[in-house]
C-alpha cells in the first residue's frame, strides 16, 4: 500500500551523494503511477544532470516524474517575496 503522495521540498539545496541519488531513483520508481510525487526546487530541471552527477540516474528520475507532471515554473526577477515582506514590516 502506498501513501497518497510524497513530497520532496527544497530539492537541490544541498549536494547529494551517489548513494542518495540512487535512493531517490528507487523512491520515485516505487511511486510512479501509484501515488503523487511533489518536488519543489530552485534548481532548474536542465541542471539536474549536473546536480545528480550521473546522467543515467538523472534521466531515469526525470523520465518518471517530468513526462506526466504538471510543471509550474517561476521566474524571479529581483527580490524574493520574503525580502519584500521584510522590507514592508520594517516601515
């Protein structure tokens, strides 16, 4: 039995070791077409290959999550919302 979903927040913030990349692939493989997978990241999809240090693993993960995904990409031009809100609070 699978959970209804799994979430991976802040993906790409800290480096993954080779074993951790393989573990991530195993988790994604187990859940593909079984439950939802939510990934949040500031790392662009095209940068995953370099981040995971293994093109084969990166391709396998991306094949499983990107092709049937709803992607929402934001373009940050300037300060983050956190900084904008902090400036407002300081006034």
